[in-house]
């Protein structure tokens, strides 16, 4: 028996990732917004958030070859520290040169969604498929993807880590590490959809 009581797929959770990159100021402002769409029968609200944040990272590490290696490695490092008890998902400074301009991938200023009316928005949904697997539907906006794609992966991880209790935060780090162990190396994280299999391998860690 699968995770769901019906044959149709279900959207459980929506994550809006709001981003504004100021190229002139060489700075970024970001926010996230969670919207519960349906209660998952076996996951708490925070477990569902961890699941969607992890799947979102997985999709974005697969999607963009230019930032795959750096994103994979910085998430591995930060997740390792979370799993050891660090209080937040801390990412080292990361910038990229685009058109001769150094632009920040991280850090960004984290603000409330109401302060970012002019933001570029990525929308991620946690979905349950007919066979009981969990997957992500990710809608990315056009423009500045080289910078915004890795930012969209990191923002939910950083913000969510501050909203969890100590045990949940450790489990969050362990789940991300399990996701990366599925691929082994960033060079293996190339096939669209492999983030679903990676998350399946990490799910026992999340639910333990």
C-alpha cells in the first residue's frame, strides 16, 4: 500500500521563493512563503517542509550545470554542520562573475515576502504521485537564472533551518546528506528526475 488513499496525485505544500537581484548594488534580497495545500498522512508539517526544500535543492542542482558542483559542495558542507548540531544552515560567501560583474550567490538579505513586491518568483510544489512517491513541480521564472537558480536552492534551506527545533534541524542536515550520498558526486547529478530517486533514498532518514 502506498502513501495515499486515492489514485489521483495530490499537491501537499507550496513554496514561493521570492528573489530580487540588484545588479548595480551587487546585492540580493530574498524571502520564502509556505502555503499548506493538504495534510500529508505520514509527515508532520515540518517534515513536509524539509521534504520540499530538499527536493527543490535536488531539482536545482540537477537543472543547472554551471553551478552544480559549487552548489552540491556548499550544501554538503552546511548540511554536515547541521547534522552535528549547528543552529543554522550556514553557507560560505559565494559569488559569480557575469558580464564582468561579480554578483552574489550568497549571502543575500532575507526579508519578509511583503517587502519584495517586485521580486522574481519561483514556485515549488510537493506532490504525491499515484504510486506513492513524492516529487516536486517547480516553476522557474525567466531571467538571471545563472544566479537565481542556486539562490532559489539555498534560500529555503537557510530560512527553514532557523524555524526548526534542534532535533528537526539535525534530521534536516542528515536528510540533505543522504540526498547527496545517492548521487555520490556532483558529476552524477545530471539526470532530470533523479532528485525523486535521491529523495526516496533519503526518506527513511527524514522519517526516522
